[in-house]
């Protein structure tokens, strides 16, 4: 379905109204008038783009201001921004490749975190035997903070089984956790107590919950400083300074929207009948399902979820995204259809995939 306007909580096609439960606008800020006004004011100050290198002789102070705030919020030593989350992943991977002997990835890791020479961390249900090679002392490990088709942070306990004489650098993609998880939206990087992890690095897109095109690399100051010396960082334009100014000025909006999102999730968890066909938790704004009948039921009732082939999924990805901008009426209509589906298929009882 093609539309000629940005899908907000609703959009219109040929005069017909549709409820939109797709995308990644978790905090609902991209179409929020007060957020847009902040961005317009920032454009007037910084212009619509700034194509100069971050290493040029003229330095814009907003980069330091925003990056210091990001590092503080994510509870890391340092942070640096780039023009996209994909570039953040590529730069971090390049640095990881140069500073470790081998790089391993968790199953179903996002393509942005897959280096051509990366090896699978798990083989036949066990740690890759190359990890125990005595010639390998420095190990890089990459993972998604929220794995594909999951709604809870990844379990990293298997890393505790790696011998203590290995120096581990952990690179975590927080694109779908920053802004929405953690008391202040700081994500999940520092919730893990992993004594044998030498260095923890987070990369993320700011275009999801934060509603701003750009990416971030956050973590150990030495690692971040080395990123700034890479040719691909020096040769690329930085993140749009107007977006960074908006990020700094919109902290109260983010906090308000984060609370509204929690309220919306609590409403859904209170009213949704548990079903093994749904993967849902009241702390994460997505409901995954793999059922064409349910998808068609939603579409027939003008409720549009996200549905497309996903790189790390075995087939089509279908998920309902709950945003802070959804009204209680929107949520009621969506939940009603899910409950109708459950009642129509009453043999699918139980709550194995419904985590409260």
C-alpha cells in the first residue's frame, strides 16, 4: 500500500481511515507538533545540513554538547555521533576487527553488525571452539540488545563460560532499546554484570525512538577516540547539527512520551487475552506474530501492522508496534481484534509467549 503522507497513528488512503501500528516511532515524536517546532527552530539556527568533516578547522559545539549528554545518559565514558545507525555499526565493527584476534556474533544478529570475517558464537548449541584457541587472546562479540522477533533483552550468560584469560570486547546494537528501556531510556548495556568483559560498546540508530536521523557509538573512551581517527569517520559528514540540537532540547518531551508509552503498554497488557501466537511483554512496544489469518483479520479492520521479509527472520516479519502517540481508543480497537482472534481459535490457549 502506497501513501502520500507520513503514517502517524492514523493515515488516509482514498478517503478511508487506517490505524497504523507499524514503523519504529516508539515515542511518537516524529509527528508531535512541539517536537517538530523544536526541529524547525534548530534548522533556522544550524541550516538544513552541514557537509563538513568533523575533523575540519571549524568545530560546531553542539556535537560535544549532545555527545556528552548521550554518554551521561548511557552511563559510558564517551560517545560519538555519525550520520546513521548503519554507519555507526560499520565503524564500530571496523575498530573491533582491528583491535581483536577474532570477532564472533550471536545468532540472528542484524546485518549492520556482521563483519565479513565474523564467526558464529554458537555452534551445535555450544561455544565456537575457536574461542578456546590458545593463540586467540582478544575476542570481539557482537549482538542485538533485543534479538529479532524477541521482546526482552538478550541473555548473555553464555559469555561467563569463556575462559577468564580471554579479553572480551562486547558490541551491542541498542537501536531498538535506547530511548525506551532503562529508567531514563539509556538502554540495556550496563544492566549486564559480566566480569570477564573488558570493554562494553553500544551502537544505535537515533531514528527509532528518538525520531532523529543519526547514529551513536558509546562506551570506552579509548575505543570511541579511535573511531574518530578512522578515515571513514574523518571523510564523512557528521550527523545533522540541527538534529543534535533538537535531541538536547527535547529531553522533557522524551521523558513525557516515555511515560505515555508505559501507560499504553500497561493498557494493552491489562486487556489482551494471552495467546501462544503472540510474543509480548508489558515493557516492550511490540507484539510479534506469525499467522496469516491474524494478519488478514487486522487488515480487514483497517489496522495496519508492520509486515515484510526480515534479513534475520526465516520468513515474513509481522509485528504490531505500540507507540506513545496511540490513543486508548486506538489500543482498544487493536486489542479487540487480537482477542477476537484468540476466541476464534480457543484451542490456542496458554501464555507461553506472553510475559508480564
